[in-house]
């Protein structure tokens, strides 16, 4: 019975560690996603500026 308890306990502990790791990875992906979103918005703004400039010079 002790062997089963040890297996269950170690499995539970490993699942807890894996869950904690996945939570941290998810947090990091969310941070990266926000940075890409900000970069994409910046690119879209610059693209709009270039189009407006091209319209003003008649191209």
C-alpha cells in the first residue's frame, strides 16, 4: 500500500510542478503576444502614414 501511496504522491507532485511550469509559459506567451500586437499596430500606423504621404505627393 505504501508503494501505491508513493506513486500517487509523486505523480501528484509532478502534475503540480508541470501545471506551475505551464502557467509560467502561458504568462510569457501572453507577454510576447502583447508585444507583437503593439508592434503590429505600430507597423499599421506607419503604413497609413506612408499611404497618406504618397497621396499628398500624387503617387
